[in-house]
């Protein structure tokens, strides 16, 4: 049993309760025991001095690729969750597009168990929408939920068949889970390796137009409206996409959505020089789109910041641009990039940022997380919002290094990550 | 070793007008070698060059090979089929192996945009891009520029229209950069399905109708319509393409009398260009082929450290 832990003297921000004040947080028995001033430490308790730091509910990332089973040289459930802890995340949702895919209860149980065994962060699997991610017939959604799945998605294999998507949304209602959707009409983006625009024209790379994303966002919003199901739009990258979601929310459609740190901090110019670390799907888009995503995170149209952490082995990215796989990693840079680009640059208040990275994603997926309410799981992140640090991918806990942020100087990072009352990550001097 | 052109020739986008003109001037100097009974000078004697063709090409590879041999380089041709590439070796492994063999220059053709640059950044040898994906094909554009200059005496102020599949064309991009850098006005013409999304941001006009393009232009550079584009649905049929975008003698009647027609070859006669145009008085297509060897000699010479002004002297004997 973990010893009680008293986190002393921090600025406690709990967006789930609108709490923002100097306070202590006492964690006992894996639960939040008390939040208040001048709390006494119980016998045998450890203490963590959080003076000058921010103490908040543990960060939640609803879009992570852990590559296990099948892609263990890129990442494992253990290394991915260790990277999560290092980045301040206490809860991560694992995408099902592994090899074999997570499309039955046994596979869901495998991911949950491996996450629990590693013990670095809570790992919640998403199950596949369709058997084998083939887009043909529904996977055993109920059984997967029973085994621990918190949502369903075919992720990088968008559900093309609108009828199947309708069934998924309707059937998902029975279990009150969201259907997460990677919105991409492949017949519009086929062969593309980056955003369609000025840069792709100059570099001679095939572009993926905004419309490839917008058309499917529109479809999924209509289907959510039709069925009353919960749709979660993943990694929104276009101006029009943010507008569609904003309009749908205003109409009362049950939709949540996420924006990624790379899409609100980089444009397709990052691809210049055929930089494969900036090759990601959906692609980095124009400055106008980047600003729209940033504004949508700021106004809450995008409820969550998610990383779409997509590890790839170095030799896979060390190829000609067209031949390199899509994806970049983000667990260890997400907080720093988000703090720097959103809070330091004054687009978003610190409590709102924590909402987008903790309470918002937890609510979107119905997770028992994202709050410091009494009795809640003792998942806490301690953040030094003033820390200036330079990203050095060589020091990552992730098994992969494919980040476009290597060498960036960022402001703010997690100095301690606590899961179930146990410190799973601590920077030097944090304890 | 930094040379007048830098270490590599990846494209024309980042070359200065002075560098482009120096290549053309040097090529003029080297043209004469191909007219000699013994077509060989010792400019690159002792240099080893690998022609690394990951994509099938006949005329570009042969043109480079002639250029290399006429400069007395030792050459090796590597085709993707039959090489370790077919066995799954990656481009970076190929690069490392080349580096280990201490070769001096690599001429690379690859289906991926950026592949030439990728290689150039990883090996100390000089790299010449012989076409990468749909990005650039600089020596083709240089020979086009040389051919135009030969016939019109200048590039500056000319109106040049590139006709056809600009979307998939590396030739078009290199031509656009080179022509703009030397002061030409540039336009493109073709079906909108075969134009890049933001083609006008390259600094060119876009004619939707071939008749307008022909009326406007001093020079037409007609691109090959690759037949797989039709199968992929970019154009409904070859017949329709010819009817709306083909360059025919009838259409040329509206052109200025001294309009030049270029084509990088190989041609689809009766599709993008009619035979009576290809073989007619406006066509300079075979001059392009001749100039190709001279341009490639000039590029190899300059990358090997030759100075533009010393080209004449460097040619030496062999007559």
C-alpha cells in the first residue's frame, strides 16, 4: 500500500470544480483525501514541496499509440506509459490499430493488464469499431467495454462506410461510449504525404486537401445528430473543421473533439527540406488553419489537447519523404509546447489549459480522472510553469525519437507525476 | 569542396541567375567536343561517377553517360531492378555503401521527391539530381533554357508556356524556377486536374485554354501526358486530351511566326503533340537532345571544381 502523500504549498488548480487557490493536497489510500490550507501530514506520510508550482489533476491523453502488440521496437505499453508519466500524463488512451488490432475483449484485457503491470500511468484501451479494422462489420463492442475499453475507433483506418458508422454510433449508445473518428476521405487524400498547398506545390509532394478532412467531419456530425450517439473528432486540423464542430455543438450535437500541440504550433512549412519528422496524418496545415485550431482550443470548441503520440523507429523516418511513415511523438513535449504556445502567448489561461489537458479529455471519454474532488483517484501532476528547458529527444523515455520539436526551448514542464498516490515521475529537486 | 555551384545540383529553385547563365555558357563551350572525331577530353579523368537510377530512364541516363564519358570519367550504372534496392535495401544504406566505395559523384534518379537532396545531405560526393519524383529535373530545364537561348538569343522577356501535366512534372518545376530567374514570363496550360493546387503561387499565369496560351506564348514547352494519368482518371481519354489540349498545326496558325516548340520526350504523337508539329519548322526537340549532353558536361565539370571561365582551356586536346 502506498504511503500517504502530502503535496504542500502549491497553487492548486482543479478545473473540474473551478478551484484555483494556494492549498495542500493530501492523498491517502490512492484517493484524494483532502484539499485545503495547512493540512497536517498523517503519520508515516511522505511530503512533496510544491511551493511555486502548480498542482492539478493528472493530465489525460485520449490519443496515444503504444504499438504493442506488434510494433514493440517502436514503443511498448511500458515505455509509452513511462513517457506519459515523464510528460505529466497520468492517464492515456491506447489506440487499437496494433498488429493484431485490439478488436476483441481478450486484446483489450491484454493492453489493460500490461498497462497495470508497468504501473507508470493508467492505460485505457480503445477497441476497434470494426473487426480487424476492416470497416465491414462491428467488433464486439459490448464485450470490449466489459473488458475495459473506454471507447471505440478504427483510428488511422477511417470508417468509410457511413452505414457502419451510423451503427457504431447507435450501438455505442447502449454502453455510453464515444466513437472516436479519424476524419479523412481517402479518395481525396490518396497518395498524399503532406498538406495540399503552396509548400506541397513547391516541393513536388502530393497534397492532402482540407476537404478530405472537412467532408468526413461533416458526415460524422450529421450521423451523431441522427443517432444521438457520442462522436469524438480526433486531431482537428482545418479552419472549416473547427467551424463545423462549433456549429454542431451550438445545435446540441453530442460531439467532443481534440486538437494536437503540433497542429496548433506548426504549419506545413515545417516540412521544408523534406523533414520526415514533420510528416504526420492529418498533415500540418496552413497558418490560417493553425490559428483556427489554436482559437478552437482556446474557446473550448476542441475539448481536449491530445498528442496522437505515434512512435516510429529511426530508420523508418530516415527515408525519402514519400517512403517515410506518418506520425510524430508528443507525450514528453505536449505540456511544454502547450504551455508555451497557449498560455505564455496568452491565448488561454492556465486553468483552461489544464481543463483541456485533464478534465476535458476525462469527461469526453467518461474516465474517472481529471479531478481532485474528494475521493477521486489520487492522480496528480505538479507543474513548474516557469521552467525553461530545451527538448533533447535523446533523453526521451519513449522508445522513439521522431519529434519535430527537438532543440526547441519550451517554458513549463511536469516536475512530478503521481498515479494512485504513488510518485511515478519526479524531476530532480521535485521531492 | 565548395564549387561555383556548391556541392550538389539538386534543383534550380535556389540557383542564382549568374550560376544558371554560367552553366549555359559552359555548356556552349563544351558543345564543340561532341562535334570532334574523337569526342573525349580529360576534364574528369580519374573521377568515378555512379549513375544511380531507381526509376527507368533511357534518354536521361544515356545523356549523362555520354557526358561523363566525353569528360573521361569512370562510370558505373546502377539500375534499381537487379540491385540490392530490389532486395529491400533503403536509400540510406545505398548512400552509406556508396560513401564507403569513395566515389566522387552520384547522378540519381528516384521516384520520391526530395530523394536527391536526401542523398546529398548524407554523402560527401557531389550529387546531381536526374529527376526526383515530381520535384525537380534541373538538367532537363537547363537544356531547355540553352535551346531557347540558342534560338532566340535571350531568355529575358520571353513568354514561355508549359503545356500539360504540370502536377506530376519535375520538368515543369525546374523550368519555372529557371525561366523566372532569367527574366522570362512563364505560364502553364492544361486541364485543371493536372495543375498543382497553388500553381499561381509559383509565379506563373494559368491558361485554361490552349488557344489562349498559344496566342500569348513565344515558346511552348509541351509535356508528355503519361498514360497512367488517363487510367487514374485525370483526363477522360487521350482523344479528348488531344482535342482540347493538344498542340496541332491548326492551333499554331494563331501563334507568332517564330514560336518555338519544345518537348522533353518521349513524345506521344497525336496526344499532346501532333506529328506535323513535332517534325515541323517550329520544333527544336532534337536540338534539346543535343544540348542535353553539353549541359550535363557543364554541370559535371562545374561540380568537380571547374571554373566557368576556365572551361575553354580545360577542354584541352583530343581533336
